[in-house]
């Protein structure tokens, strides 16, 4: 099992999240929002064998932290995992889309210098633009669209681009989220929490919370839970072996 989008460094109680990672023994991708957080986050999860740290520059921070791109370039060789990156067209952020494009395209272009990157990508209210950028830099790595809320057509386009989709318990809280999940090919589904930001019934999510998604997939697809777990394991194995 896995949590492929978790902001480990941003939990208020680090010991609580670290204990959850240890106890669940799930494969966790610890994402960062700025390159300057990379070193501290790596140290935070030192010794946790199945916890990998991703190097990111969040689109909501792009206009404030684009000056950290040289640091991003310096660190990119340290990890195959990149994120959180992407675009955000929500109100409050769409005014900074030009700077977001600059940062996102810079990162994708830099990733093309390697052949093994795995990217966890934010695309809220900017799905078409995000997919266009991925199409522009096809050798940037394997994209995982996190908490994806696109249309059925956009799902098809993303699949054509080789994207995976990470879905979490918070997506199950809306009809739209469930509808999107129903469109996703089972062999492209991965799990996430987006903790500590994503919550269910006011409770912060931890890596162990992904069990809720497995239960949901089993019921909605009318497939034994064990078969869902096996498929997800295959998906993760294929992702990391690319």
C-alpha cells in the first residue's frame, strides 16, 4: 500500500506522522512545496526505508519562490521524485499563471535531462494547461496527477500522455470526485492522502487513511478487496520500475 502525496514536513506533530509511516509500513512519497525545504524534509524521514522525498516548487508559491529555481536545479540530481509541482488556476492564484508557467516549464525541461523522474502534479482549475505542458515536455518523466478533477475527455488525454492518477479519501467526499474516479483506468490508479491539508469529517489524514479508498474501490467496482490491493501493488511496482 502507498501514500504518494503526503506533506510529511507540514504536519504539526512530526512524531505522529513518522509513527504512522512506521506502523503502516506503506510506501510514502513525502512531497515538498519549496526547494529550501528539501534538506530538512530528507533529514526528517531519515531511516524510513519506504519513505521517499520529492523535490518541489508548488504552483501556489511560484510567484513568491521562483528565485529558488537555481536551488531546484542544484538538488534535482539527488532524487528521482519531483513534486509538488504544476499549475493552479483558482481565484487568488490565476493572476500569477505566467510565473507558474515559467516555473513549471523550467522544471519539466530540467527533468528531461534525466530518464527516470516521477512527478506528482497539481492541476486545480488548470487541467488543459497542465496537460499541454506535459505534452510539450514528453521526456520529463512519469506524471502522477494528484487529486485530479478533470473531465472524462481530459482523463483520456492524460492517459494518452502516460499519466497515473493518485486518489485520496478526500476525493470520496464529493460527487464530482467519485465521478472522476469512475472514469480512471484501474491500472493507472495510485493512492494518496494530501495530508495534513486534506481532511475527512474534520480529521487530518495520515498514510494509513488510504485504506478508505481501497474499501471504496472494492465496493464501487464490485471487486474483492484483495484483488484491488494486488492491482494497486502492480501499479506501484510498474511506476517505480520505469
